[in-house]
């Protein structure tokens, strides 16, 4: 998703924003240019103090390739960046929402192929008071179009159920560990039997060759 999103952003930045930036600032953004000449008058200079007692500061803009404030070029520049900021924001939200729905659809399709109770059961918490009814919950879930609801069970104390689920997960991990050890030992036993069979075959061949040699000697 991120590669697709940044590819679209790079395309619009290269085809739209870069030409606008080159038109408004033909010589660049001014990063490598010398600093602007700033002339500050003395605090005691009467000509630099207005009627309110504030000090004025005079700035000499020596570079004239930058657009003036209020010009059409500057308005086009700022307007385009503002528009593309909103565009990139909504594009990001759209891509995230689209891929989230795709992942949920794939997950539901996978769960639809399963037949165990744990794959068909989900836990809902934080139910409002007006929905604390089995029929209302059934109608709400069926409106999501994720399948038919077989049964709904309301439970006000989930602590025993959570403990049973935790115990089940622990037992499953122990069972998986034991199965892994058993599978590993079976592989070792099978390998040992194959090596023993190879040695037995080799020993039989050697005995047969020895008998042939004795027959030739006796003859």
C-alpha cells in the first residue's frame, strides 16, 4: 500500500508541483543565495520611531526573481500547494480505508472456509444499554453481511471465560511443544533405521563377496 501511495504522490509532484515551482521560482528556492541585506536603524534615530513609539526595520530585497506578495504567481503557488495538501490527505485516507476493507474481506473469506467453533465465534465488548438484547445484537451483526448468526450469548462476567481461554492457550502451546519434540524424535528414529538398513545391506554384500573368494580359492 505504501509503495502504491507514494508512487501516486511522486507522479503528481513530478508532473504538477515541480513545473509550478519552476515557473514561480525560475532560479530555485533561494537556499543557496546570499542573505538579504537588512538595514536596521538606531533606536535613538527619530526617523525610525513612529507616533506609537515602535521601531521600524528596513529590509532591502536585492533579488527580484521572487514573486511579490499578492501577485498571481504567488497565489497560484500557494493555492496549488494547499490543494495538493488536501488531495494527498484524502488520498491517504482512501488508500488506508480501501486496503483495510480488502484485508477484512480476505479474512472473512478465510474464516468462511473454516468449520470450528472458535473460527465462527467473536467477542463483543462495550455494548450500549439499548443493544443489550440477543435479538438486537443478532440483527446488528446480520446487517454487517458477514454471515448468519447461529446463537448470541450475553455474559456479564467474563473473568471465568477469560481464565478458561488463557488456560486453553497455555495447553495448546504445551501440546504444540510436545508434538514438535515427538516429530523430531520420529525423524531421528527413521534416520537411524535407514542407516541401520544401509549397514546391514553393506554387510550382506561383503559376506557374499567373501564367499565368492573362498569358492575360487577352494576350486
